[in-house]
């Protein structure tokens, strides 16, 4: 049987190799380290953790990443097995001993009889005789390979930095203060004239907000992370530093809007949010990319009226990253539409985080194994964490129709805003607070996810056995 080639020995590539080998498909795993290193990596081990030793919350009932942990465990994930084996105390989080974790993954991969580890850089598109390839090269894809991918798929195929704004869960926005309206009630392509959520600020609130932006602690980049600022993606705090009124003439301009809660008083400034996913559960803060540290972002942005109790699916940032415009370029099983023998996995597909990268590696490995063996396999249901993350990558976002040519797809961690909504049946006479309702909804979504995942895994196993 011809092998599947995997380019990149990070979490996604290692997980994909394991999933293929577990299905008796031979694998050649190509890792360029130590022959060529990156600015971030320090060792030659597979699945080296470079930014943190935390896989974040392990709460499978009310946290989406904890739910993803549980789904990966049930799907026989190598990465979660190594994480659990090398866990260190971290409260409710899953944190690991970095060296022990990487050593465990490396040992298991190198010791599997169906996986051959080859050290060396793949400097361009994989050779034609590699008829099944998974590219899992992460956010620091080598320039030669990145250039080859861009040449095959077009100039706008790859982004080389993230300029991302915070994303807010719709249900946490206060509509006693905020309202729906487009500027001048302009509908735009596919719009209704009420396509934005508007949060009004008076002058004292605006001034206090600007003061907080200017005083907020900024992220300090490594030299290899630094990118130039472009006028179209200036951090909001950089705009504020150019003059206190700059934001009022930029993303916070109040023109063309009437606050129905106070129609006689014109807002001094307005923050707008635009729908970010097809489900309508997530909204993006327009023009609010930022380099503020995560520790201060939420507190500063909750100063905005209407966002006082905002829950964030993702905080903002501006950093170097290489990722595909996946919804346009990849099909539902992560194959490149322009060259289906290539699959992509991990952060290059537009997911964020260690666990998410491993999850997409797991799916890519399972999809590639099914193709190799001539089996049919459906993607996991969108009600699962695996399926919700896959849907985000392959098409769950919205196009930026009002800004032609602008990329609207952005990398994302798994979060409950990516899942289809669920209705909670209220018991007569039982009153729940907003926080309690939110937890009940998350528990219900998690229970639904695990039940649907078990059915999917059962079908996948039975199909493989036939």
C-alpha cells in the first residue's frame, strides 16, 4: 500500500499520522527540524509546545475546549493521551510537562511500525508521485512552501498576519442599550438596513474609554513575531494615540445612526458589531483589532455601553501567522479544491490553539485514511465540537460583502458560538439568572455533542469494519 505523506511534525501532523497508522495505513512523516529550525522551536521533538504548556480548561460540561478534550479522548487522540499522561497540577485546566509531553508523542510516533519519520524540509509543492499528502506546517510555514501554495491557489490564498478584532457572543449584548441599524439604513448586498449592532457612547464615556485604551498594557512581541502596521489594520489603541478624536472619525463615527432608546440625543461615538457567523451567534467588533494584552482587553471593552456583561468568543490581536483562506480553498474534508491530493491540517487551516490543531489533524487523518481505503466517511455533526470547528474552517463564516476583496475569515478557537443553538426547556415556577441560563445552555449543548459524537464514532467504526 502506498503511504500517505504528512508535512510537519507538530500536534496536527503527529495526530494525523497516528490516526492513519491506527487504520493500518502507512505514513511518511516529514519534519524539517533539526536540519532547519524555526524562530519559535527549541528542540527536534515532535509536537513541541512553543507558547504555553496549557491546553486550557478541562471542563467538558460548560467549556467548549473542555468538551473538545473529551471528544478527542473518545476518538482515540494521541495528543490527548500524551497530555493526560504528562499532566501537571493546574486547577481546572489541562496543563502538561512540556518535555515529557513532546517526548511521549515522539516516542509513540517513532515506535509505530507503520510510521516512518524523515528529517528534511519540503521546499515546494509535494512531488506528483505523492498521491496523498497532509500539509500540517503550522503558523510558521517555511517561506518556500508558503510561496508554492500561494502560486497554486492565488495571491489571496494565504494571510501572513492576523489583524483580528474581538468577537462577542450575541446573547451577552444588552439590547436595552444597543440597537440594530446600518448607517443611513443602507441595506447593502443581502442586507436589511439593520445589519449592525450599535453601542452608543456619550462624551464622558468616550473620554474614559480613550484613557483606558492609551493606558492599557500592550503585548510585547518577539522579534520574529513583529509585523508592520498597515493603515487598514491599525490597532485601535494606535489610532487613539494619534489623537483623541481619531476613532470618532474612524470606526467609532456616529454618523447616519439614530438611537431608538434616546432618539432626540445623538451619540457622541458608536461602536458597531457585525455578524460573524452564519448562525448569528457571534458578532465582530468592527475595526477593533488590538495589541492590548488579553488580561486587560475584556475590562476595557466592557466599558462600552451595551457590552457591560459581554462574553468574548475571541479577544483581539495582531500577530504573525500563516493561514489559508480555507472556506474558499478547502472542501468539507479539508482537501485543496485546486489539487485534491493535498489536504491541510492544524493552524494553517485557520484554527487557533493546541487542542484545535490536534482536532483538525485527527479529522484530516481520518478523512485521508477513508480515501486511501476506499471507504465513505461523513464529517462529524456540526453539533459536536469537532464538527463545529470543521464547519468554521470550511464555510461557517460570512463574506464581507460590504467590503469587496476583504478577507472575512479569521482564525478561531473552539467556542459555543460555533455550535447550532439549542433551546432550554424552562421548568414552571423556576427562575434562572442569566448566568444560570447560560450554564444550562452549555450543559445541554455539551450533552448533545457527546451523544452525537458517540453515534458518529459508532458509524465510522462500523463502516471501517465492513
